[in-house]
C-alpha cells in the first residue's frame, strides 16, 4: 500500500509540477541571456562600447545579488505560488520593456530592474520543490528543473538569433523585436502559475486524500532530519553548514559561469578557421551532455541514497578534465575533455540542491538557498573580467582555465566533506536501524 502511494504520488508530481517549472526556468534564462544575442545589433544602435555593454550586463547581477535574500524571505511570508507569479510577471514586463530603450543609461536602468524583478526565482523554485518532493526523489526533480536552464543555451540562443532576422519589419530593429517577443511568455506563464501551481500538497486538487496525507507525513519526516531549521533566518546564514555549502556552490560557479561564457571563444581559439555556425553548434553540444549527466547522477544518487561522492566527485573530475584539456596536444581530444568538463560540472547540481534542502528546512532553508545562490553570483561579476585580462596579457586562456580547474577540484573536495550525513542524521539513521 505504501509503495503504491509512493509511486502514484510521485507520478502525479512529476506530471503536474516538473514540466511546468522546467518551462518557466527555460524562459527565465532566455530573458537573462538574450542580451548577448541582441548585442549583435543593439550595441551599434545605442553606441555602446565593449565596456559599456559589459556594464549593462553586470547591472543585472548587482540588483540580483542585493534582492535575492529579501525576495525569498518575503516568499515564505506570502506563499511561493503568489510570489513566483509576481516574479515572472514583473520580469516579463521589464524584459519586454528592454525593447524601448534609447540610450545607454536607459539600458543600465532596465537591466538593474530586470535583476531586481527576477531575484529569488531560482532559489524560490528550489525551495518550492523541497516542499513537494521527498528527499528520496529530490535530486531527480532538481535535475529536471535545471535542464530548463541548460536547454536555454542549446535552444534559446539560436532562437534569439533567428528573431534578429525580423530586423526592419514595421521599421523596428530586430533586437527590439527580440526583447518584446521573448518577454511575453514570462508574463503569460506568471499568470498561469496562479492557476497551475498549488500552494502546498494539501491544496492540490489532483492528489487524493490518502496521497496528501502520505506526502505531508513523509515531508515532515524528512524535515525532522534537517541540521538547520531555525525560524530566525538571519541566524541560519552564520551556520557552518550554510557557509560550507555556499563555498562549494561558489567554486562550482567558476565552471558554470567561467567556462559557459567563454566556451565559444575557447573553441574558436582552438579552431580559428571554423565558421561561426560551426562554433555555435560545437558550443551547444556540451550542454546536451550536461542534461544527461545531471539526470543520471541525480537518479543514481536518489536510488543509492549516497550523496557525498555524487556531489563531490563530478566536480573533482570536471576540474581534472579541464586541466587535461588545457594541455592536450590534440584539438579533438581537448574538445572531448571540454564536453566532459561541462557535463561533469553540471552533474553535481541536482545532488547539491538535494543535499542543501535535506540539511536545511523551513524559513532557514528559503533564506539560505537564496544566500548560497547570491554568493555564487559574485563569480559572474569578477571572473569574466579576470579571464579576459589574463587572455589579453598572455594571448592564451590556459592560465585562466587552470585557475578554474583548481577551483573545481577544491569545490569537489569540500563537497564530499559537507555532504556527509550530520550528527543529527547519523543518530536518526542509527535509531532507525535499532
């Protein structure tokens, strides 16, 4: 009976919640990154230099960092459904409004507003997933969620590029069409959130009373094993577990941000005679493997119940693969190693958030998830300029990529340490065996 409730309930959750939030995250990352495609026309129209464009990109991260934690704390007060809908509707409006900018200053303001509007979305969804999925299935759920982010690179960027071809239609620039059209889905999805996503399991009309009761008990049992559940969220941010998790996520961001933003340039430097189309295709392939690795690693971690090695080992192997790619004498082998680097870097993601939501509960979890995500965003502010400066000085990405490789290995080692069961969980496990 219990196994039947387990399987039927999870089947309902996977059907009703996961596909929708994957689409939402896809649109979120599309609206966040489409400026890189719009810049192909926008920079000339607005008279933006490279440094001015960089400032415009960075304004998003500044406001995102400032408002991330407050956004998640508010979400715990007003409810995830209402707050996620607010986030999506406002960022859709701002994203579409980017089509109206006429000056660099207006661009800076709109990018700042976009970061403010979107702040809290990713950690908010992570917290929402933890309120629905038992820890035995949580890593798989997280892997599907993050596929929305990865697929934005595989599908979204070519889609944005095709919208530039609308240039001149109704005497409107292609980049303005891009912002206007890609902002609309977020508004529509935000409205749908109010109807589609229930606030909590007990409000899900598509779950039977028996399923609601079982799921509520299971989630309460999972949360009872949390190491940090203090309702005073500001105290949770000083907890050793939270700080270690923040450091792991910060170090892995060297790969997801550093390599992702520079991958086309790295591939172009390896094969300078390649067309831009071929470089784009070669840059997208690693993210297909990232989706596969995330799912397989998350699924195996859930099935085996092991977290530490599933979280730390992929990051260690990712760093080693990158180091070997840097010094590989063969371009073909170097590219294969880059595929492994990206795939393994993303592979830890679902397990990391599964571990985080197992160790944290309640308001402490919501605030801590936002804090962890905020710390990683500092990599987006600092690493790209450093890698670019190293490239200018040495005419090579080698030294910069070795810094990234070292960060990934260190992050993996810390990941193994922090993902080990805490004293509370170990005692609980021992009591269960007795």
